[in-house]
């Protein structure tokens, strides 16, 4: 808090400043005046010199007098909260103000707008330039008590009395009209308020007792029964107090009821009686009587009066106000009873309660704390700090759910309630029992820390047992689902390392007589390479062999222990960097198959429960690893078979650049039936094939191999796509009703630049155009092979130069999380992006191979977790240039052979293929083919030459007869022409067309051709 030389708490915004001339003392003017700040410090030093044993009333009055004098105020007041009614401030001290001015301020609401209410509520300075009555409280209207004739313009300043968060009051000063407090004076008043709060002893004497507050809350119409014997039948003194004269009268001598009291006190009137009241009790007693009189009601209370020997006795006072016909109070009638014995008994009980080992708290009917013993203070805090506080506002129990409704229900139902709360330090626990009593509630507090610790240990043990059982169950499930050795490794790492706090794991398998590393986690590669094959199973110089020999887990708690027991492990110890190990032997049916080595990065000793857990897990791990080994062997054989059934390498052809990818399913050892192929055909054409045998297993793989062989065989017959699919459908149909396959067969003709294709259940091929657009070829709705009903439909489409053709199986675009349409759209987007970035010139094979890898990686699920095979075949077609194509019609007469020879020689010369052997061979081949057509077929006759991957010569006619090579005898005149053709060319054959047939030959081109 700023208390010197500047505005405090922003008062400059709320209190207008007015310069005030410094006080000039009369007398010698040669003495320099004392500056205000120095005078403030002097007064604070005077307050600091006040005896610490002074009563609270003296503390308040002394500080209030200094405050009023220093700021030259008209008077001052101090308000504090009470322990009875909540939301009320009570006037506990005043200075310099006449009694009529203090009456309206006796009881004020905390939520009011008067400066003391605002300062106490908002913990800030409050200034009111015009003094007005405070806000009313139930049964009391301060405006009706407001003294007449007060001058206008009296200022009212209130500063908050600092508290502990639960008790906060206000110090207020009245200023003469025209005066305004300066910032320095405000700071001084705040400093006085702070000193006042620190100097107050914790006491309940400054506020009305709960019984008085209840009497006040009964309202002005209440009348107390003033029976002569008082409460409980004890002797009581009946008295009257004349409010006009102050005279006191009694029905008997005062000493008969209140032993030791001066008999003459009654004759001295109310002033003499007030002089006997204990100074600490006087403010509350006077306030209670005064309030009762103004409310025209009844009131009661207790206070101490002085005997003649100087000691005090407790008096219980009950009274009621008597009014005249006009309602004006004229007399107070009541009773006085000696309550010292009650207080003595209470003090005796209090001493017993203070020495109880359990805590005890007494709550009044308003749920406020009235008493607590030292044992309860350990949980609630010091008695002086929490006295008068609502129970549910105590931090130690504020977290108890629905505490306030629980307390009210306990009092209403008369049934005890119990609950547990943690101690303030967080390590202790207390059991609280609320018991209703006639005057409120009592709270018994028992330290249950030990019980909670035992319960926590029991719960922890049960939790640990449950966690171990859950761990075994989880690891068992994961090991049961593991199919590969790496799956076993992952299951053990995920399920065992974290619960044990391990940082490393190595799985070793028996390979012959050596221990090979199957997998590791948390170890450097150098360590694994060093360990791989280093140890043998039969030797006794390594810990793994010892564990396998005893068939029990071996636990090594420190580097010193492993060095002592196994001196040869020093190098591994340095490379591994671990500090403790648990070695689990893995054996199945009496046969050692390996070991699992769990390691820790700090020395560690495993307890019995952990050893038992590892023993149980070692058997599960061994069985899973055995199954995984069998699966790995079966999978390896299956993969090898499947790879052997697919093309080992695609042919490199100038008419088309191709690349392919095959991804087997990763779940299960069964192989699938996806396949692809690229087959060179006659006339520089190329067949592109992709297919899928439905299902997984050896039978499906065999079917796939048979179909691929059949496709290649049928391709040699130069059949069109629809006829090839028809033959394949017959083959699949003969395999049984449960055999199905899909296939797409396409033929790329670089001369016509068209693709002819037919499909049986395959997804449509995608064509990526040079501009990046991607289209899917139209497809006839043909069902899969085995259930289709031929004929199939052959479709044709032109493929522009620079386009890219993608053939794929459904496993590439369809998965359990993605339908076929979504997958095809994804493929189209990837192809579009790839085509835009690829060069426009013919792609090299490795370019398409990289694109294949990119597409499969993007389309298949992460980590290769596929449930179906996937195949992808990419083809970039290259049309044959017109300059490499030559075609002529020939006459249907014997002269055609000679004409054909001349055309061939001339064309070869134009193509710079002038090798004489090539010229003569080609002339001879063409002459023989044309001669056969003229002799055995019918026209029209055409000759075509193509220069592509080979030199191709074709002779076409309108006949459908197919020539065959015959075995001739020595006397046969003919039949040797086709034998000559077969001997002179690399390949030859017959291809049927829509208009007849073509007989073709292929000759290798010279290296420079």
C-alpha cells in the first residue's frame, strides 16, 4: 500500500483535492512549521508505541482519535462485521460525534451505498461530498433517526480496514463543509487503518452476540418474557430503567442475586451501572440496549460486571422496551441473572475440548464458527482467524460438494452427516462428522491419515494386480494377432517396455547353434550388429544361454553384477549403454527358439510380482514367435512363387514404354492372383494385359499362372481381344463354379495409333493426355470370366501422341476405407499432376518406373497394410512415323512378284538399309509371299513394309485360308516356299483381318539401321 507522498489506490479519480493551508501554530514563529508528512510519521510512531496489552476498544479509540485530529475532521467512526447477522457492519467505536449522530450508524448493511459499506465491500477508498443517512436494515430505518439541523456540505471519507479475506471493516472521518482530504491525508488514514487492523486482538467482544442479533432480527414488535426467575428457573433480579431520568429500580436487593456487587449501584442510576461493565463488553452491551430501544423490541445479552473486590461475574440480561400511548420508549423492563456458573462450566468443557486428540468445532445457528479446539485448528487454521466465519467458506472444507445444503439438511432432519476431506498440506486426511444440537451444529474431526494410507495401499495393490492382469490380457491379444516376427517384436515392445519402465528390447532367435538378432528397439545399430551371432546356445559364458538352460527369467540389476557373473560382456555393455537387464528364455515344446532381452537405462531390481509377470509372458512370446517363424517361411515361399509367375522383366519396345508394379496383400500368407503382361505382336503391335483371379491361395496363384500362359499362347494366334477373352472365359469356366477372374486385353497399333481392347470385369483404363486431362476409357458391361456369356465386345480408341495409359486392378483403387469411384478419382488426380511435370519427349523406362512407385505409394494404405493384391501397368505409346511405313497395291498376276522385288529394293535403299544380304533376303521373302498369294489366294493384293523394332514385310489378300508348312518329299514340286520363308526370317505368321488375311515376316535390322 502506498502511504506517503502520492495518491493512494487511485484516489485522484474519486476524491477532489483542495489545497489547504498548512497549520501554523501560535507562539514563536521562528520555529519552522512541521511538514504534514513529518507529522504523519510522528503520529504513526506514537501509535506504534501503544502497549500491546491494550484492549481492543482502547486500540480503536486511540487510533481513531489520532486519525481525526491529524486530518482536522469533525469526528470519526469504526465499523466492523459481526458474528451474528451476515452482511451487517456494526459501529464499534466513535470519536468527536454526538450521540444523535451515531445512532443512525449503529447498524448498516455491507451492500449499502454509504462510504463505510462501499469501502469494506470494495476494499477501496470511498468519498461522499454530502453526508446522507445509510441504507436501512430489516426493522431499522436510519433516515427516521437522522438528527435534524445538520449543516449541509459535510463530507464523508471511508477507508477499508484490511482483513484476512473474511473480516473487513471501515474507518471513516467526517469533514467540515468545504474541506476535502488531500492525497497525503488519504494515505495517512490508510496507514492508520492498517495499524488498527494489525493491533486488534481476535475477540468477539466488539460485535453483538448471536442471541442479541436474533432478538434484533425478531423485529420491533417482539416482546421478551421477563419472568422474575429468568431462564432455566435460576434466581433473577427484576429491574426497570426509566429512560427519562436514568433511574434504576429492582424488586429485591441486587446483592441477593448478584453476589459481591455494590448494593448502592442501583441508586446511582444507569451511569453507575454502566461503570461496572467490563470495558471490553461495554460497546457491545450499549449497542445492544440502544438498538433494542430504538426498535421498540426485546433484546438479550451477556456481559461482565465488576464486584466490589475487583473481580468480575457474568450477567445474563433480558429486557423489553415499554412505550407510551404515542409509541415513544419511556422505560426498559427486564431481568438480570448470574451466569458465571454457566461460563465456568463452559470453560471447563472448553479446557477438556482443547485437550482432545480429535478436533471439535461448535457452530451457531447461523452456521458460523464459535469455538474450535487446537486439534481442529490444524485443519481449519488459527481460531482467531476463522472465528465467526461460515463453515463452507473455510478453505479446508470448501471443496466438499454441496456442503451448505448438507449442513442445512443435517440441522433440519436432526440426523448426523459424515464426509472426508484432505488436509491443507495434501498428505493427511480427516473424517468430519456433523452432529445437530439445539444451539446449532457440532463438528467432530478425526485424523484418518493412517486409515487412508492403508486404504490407498490396498487400492494400489488391487490396481497393480488389475493392471498386471490387463497387461497380460492385452499382450496375449496382441501376440495372438501377431503374424510376423516383427509383429511379435512390436507387441512385446508396446505391451511390456512402458509398464516396466524399460528402455531397450532385443529379440534373439536360435539359428543353428548361434543366437541371431531378430529385431531390436532402443539400441544402436552397431550394438545389434555386434550381438548378432556372437553367442552360442550351449556355452555358459553368456547370460542368454544361462536363461535358456534354466528356462527361467534371468534378472541382472546392475553393470557390476553382469560384469562379475559374465566377464566377457564388457564390450556389449559399453556399446549398449544399459544398466539393468531381464532375460526371458523362449522355448516351445522343450525346444529353445530364442530369447527376449529387456533392458533399463538405470540400475533396477525387479520385484516378485514383476518376475512372475515376465515368467508368464515368456511362454506367450515363445509361442507367438514360433507361429511367426512358420508364417514367415510360408510367406516367403508364397511370395517367391508369386513373383515367379509374373514377368521377370518387361520387354523394351520402341512402340511403347512400359513399367509395372505389383503389391501383394500384407495380411495372411496366402498369395493373390493379380497379374500383368506386355506381349509383342505382329505388325509392330503390342498387347497390354492386366488381370485378377479372385481370392487368395495357391489355387488362385496356379489359376493366374495358367491364364497368363493362355493369354500369351492365344496372342501368338493373332486373335482379336474379344476372341481371346472368349477362350479365357472357357478356361475359367472349366475350373468350377467358384472360380472367377477379371481381365483386360488391349492391342496398341502404332501404325493406326489406335488401341483395341476388351474387358471382363476390370476397372476402365485411365488415359492421361499431354495437356494433363485424364479420362477413363468407355467399357462394355461385361461380367468377370467364369460367369460371362460371350461374345465380348471389342472397343477402339485413338491414343494421342504423348499420352499415358494406366491399367490397374481393383486392389489399387479400392480398400475398406475407400470405394472404387473415390480411388479412381484419386488416381486421375495423381496422373494429371504427374503428366504435367513429365517431359514431352518419350519417357525412359526408369521415369515410368519411378511414377509407378509414386502412384502405388500414394494410393495404397500407409505402411502397406493392404488386404488385397494390387497391380499397376503404365504404358506410354509411341506412334510409328509415316516415313517408316510403306504400302503398295499389287496386280493379281505372276508379274506381281517381280514388281514387289523392285519396290522392296527401292524402299530399303530410301531407308538407307543397303546391306546386300538384307536386300536379297527381303526380296526373296516378298517374292515368295506374293507368289503364294497369286497362286493360292485371291486379290486384292497389297504389300506393306514397316521399319520399327524390326523390318516387317506384310502381304495381304482377301482369302481366309491359312498357309501351313508341310513336310515335302524329294519328288514334290511345291510346298517348300514357307520352309524357305521360315528359314530366312526371324519370325513369320498369319493374321486374319476384317477383309481377309496378312502373311508377315520380321527380320532383324542391322545395328546402324
